[in-house]
C-alpha cells in the first residue's frame, strides 16, 4: 500500500496519535467567526468525525480580513451554512452539521454525543452561556478570546478545573465586546447594539485558533497535558503567560455550595420579588433572571411569601442551567 495515499499518514506517524478515536469524535463549535473558522478548519483537515457549527449571524465585509472560510461572494449569507459547505470540500470524510440558529436553541439530544466544545464566541455574555452549557452537560470545553494583538485560551473540564465563572480574568470591558460589526441576524439584539467593534487581525485568529485546536485534540485523545487552565498571549512581545487558576467553591456554576442545601440568599419579609431579583442579578452578574418556586414563576410585584429555607430556582439567558438558592429572611 502506498502510505502517501492516506490523507492522515503524517499525523499517524506520531506514536500518541489515535486516528480511529479522533475520527469517531464530535466537536461542537460555538461561533463560526475568526476563531471558529480556524478551529473548524484544523479539525476538519485532521479528520475529526463530526463537527456541529453553531452561528446564526451573517457574513459582513469586515469579517473577511480574518475569518478564513469566507469570501466576498459570501457576504450576507449565514456563517454556519457557508462554513459547512467550504469544509466539506476540504475533507469529505468529516460529517459537517450546520446549526444556523441561536446556540440557546440546541437540544440535549444534539449534545448527547459531543466529545468537546469549542467556545469561539466574541462576547462575554456568549462565553458565559457556553460555560454554563459545558458545566450542565459535563463536556470539556476550550474557550478562546482576542483583542488586537492579545489573546487567551482557557481549558475547562467541568468539576475538575476552574470554569469560566470561577475566576473571570477578562477585567476590561472592551474584552467583552464584539470583535466586528454585527451581521444582519445580530443587529436586532439590543444588548449587542451598543458594543463598538474591537480591533482584530488574522495573525491572532490563526495563533489562538491553532492553540485551541491543539487543546481540543489533546482532550479528545487524552494525550499530553492540558493548558493549566488559562494561557495569555501577547503578540507584540511574543510572550506567553500561563496562569494557574483554582476552583471556586462559591462559583454559581460549578461550586459545590450551589449543589447542597446550605447555599443561601438573603431576603426580607414583604420584600417585592423585583427587588430580590435585582439583587440576585447584581450578585451573580445576570442579565434578567427569572425566579421560580414550586413550578411557578414569581412576578415582580409579588411579595416574598416563601417560608424560611424554601428554595427558588434562578434562570437567565446567561445560564444554560438554573441555579437553586435557599431563602433566608432578615427581619425589617
């Protein structure tokens, strides 16, 4: 047999490489923009078994300087659909499934066989939701971000390593902004309308996308050592900084205190639900939380009548799973 006729011959030369395992794995790519196009291209060329590409946005002219799979003829089309078409041409061995909808519409059935998640999103809100999804589904995730010549990669293994919420390291407000003008599908989202574009270049897309791809390969095949939770890259000075994080037991996503009966939220007798809801939003950094008790949504103008020790469930667009809190009253 002529080994050069094997598409994967060169990577199979590595003793730790397991093509059979890799070709039976499924990666969920959230966001098919700058990072997502590089990650999905790398995984496709390496022969991943299945890719699900999630992005409901459309291609803009300003995307073309760094989003690998798109050309001028694609402007105005959906990113997931176009990327899927291009990737199939690169490697017909790979099953490519576009999901041109909001990622919050993914079902548990669509996630059941996912081996790992690639969070290639360009908003802090989106990354937080992806993190809560990974924790809820107990799926390992590699998350990446960029700003100009700066980039970062974080590997998250739910309940083993710190999640995105344990010790958020994106302190500057600009790092939570979208990295390009919004496509048609996102222009209707009021929350993102006011976010100005941040600077980004193709070199950072390829570097951070490459690092993310490498981490995903390692996670899938169980080889090497994952990045110690957070890697920061300064492209102007060629400097990599690795930050080892610690799990936060008080983390609202993966902390153990949110999984036991002792986690509490302070309420006041005769307090309006809207006031409690506002305090919970501020405490947990949520957008517009919904409070439920015994299967009923608590409305803003209701007063708090729950008994001491009863639990409420908090859901929010930034959470893929509800959080349970136990009511503790302080007398007025």
